[in-house]
């Protein structure tokens, strides 16, 4: 496949991801402007991050007046999975892909793009990955812009209804795999219980929201890594 067709195929494969990103980033843009940020700041954040959950958490901490260290640790913990995805995807990358191309294209590696790229038959070329990330990137930016600029035009009832979209997105992410894989369901349960304890037990009331997220994420994932280690031989066979 030549470079032009590989790029066009990537764009085609990225369209469903783009459509999904529109609704979620719309909510992000709306959240930013409703909390006093100008629309261009919301757009700038989306165009320089593309990190969904980490973007929501980091911006929420900024709006709540969180400290730099707390924001840095929270976003690092939430986004560290992208580093692992990039390392895994690099094993499937075309050997001709240069270091500059790898570094540049790693910016568009998200959960959904990673999943689609890993299902691609054969090696993943730079042009295909560029096309695959093209439409989701602009969909994320466009959704943010629309959400940020349309907030003042929408009735309060509609804004409130759209405000729960982010919770719907997270539920849509965690429920399907939790129904299929027992360890994932257990890890989610541990995180929920810990979150409730940190929220409602008075001794933890002094902890900020960011540190509570860090504690829940690290504790639940550490338990999963210890209790359900990944069999590398089995994983290699699946690939």
C-alpha cells in the first residue's frame, strides 16, 4: 500500500473514534467555560493534550486551585498508561519509521487509537498512524470548541444533562471489560470502595481530591499487578 492510500485508510479507520470524541470533548469545553476559563484556553488545552481522563482531572484540579505537585502527580498516574501503550505499539511499528516520526506520532496515541492500531494487519506505518490520529485529533479539538462556545447559548437544563456525559463515558469504558474479565471488575470494586472511604471517613477529609485519586489508582492497580500478573508468554502468543 502506498503512502497516500495508507494515510486515507488511517483517516477512514479514525472516523468512528472522531465521532466518539466529539461528544466527550464537547463536555470538556463546556466544563471549562462554565468555570470561568475563556474558550481559547479550553481549545488550547485540548490541542496540546488529547488525554481525555487526564485532561478532565488536571483541569478540574487547576480550577479547584490544586498545587503544581498534586496536579503533576495526578496527571502522571492517570496518563502513565499512554507510555506503556506507546512501548507496546513500538513493537508493531514499521522498522522504517524514524525516531522523529515515532516521537511525533506518540502524541496521538490514545486508548482508542492504540486499540485500532494494534488490530491493524502487519506493521503499522508512519503514514497510516498519522491518518489514524488525524480525524480523532481534530474531532477532539472541534468538540471542545463547540462545547466552549455553545455553553452560553444552551438552556440550563440542557447544560446540566450534558454535564453527566463524562460519567457516561467512564461507565461505557469500564463496564464492558469488567463484564468479561473478573480481575478488572475486582479492581474497579476496590477503587470504588477506597474512594468511598476517602470521601466519607472524617480522618481523610483533609486530603484533596487529587491525592484521593492518586491513592485509589495506585492502590487498586498495585493490588491487580500483584494478584493478577500478566503472563508474558501467553500475551505474546495472543499477538
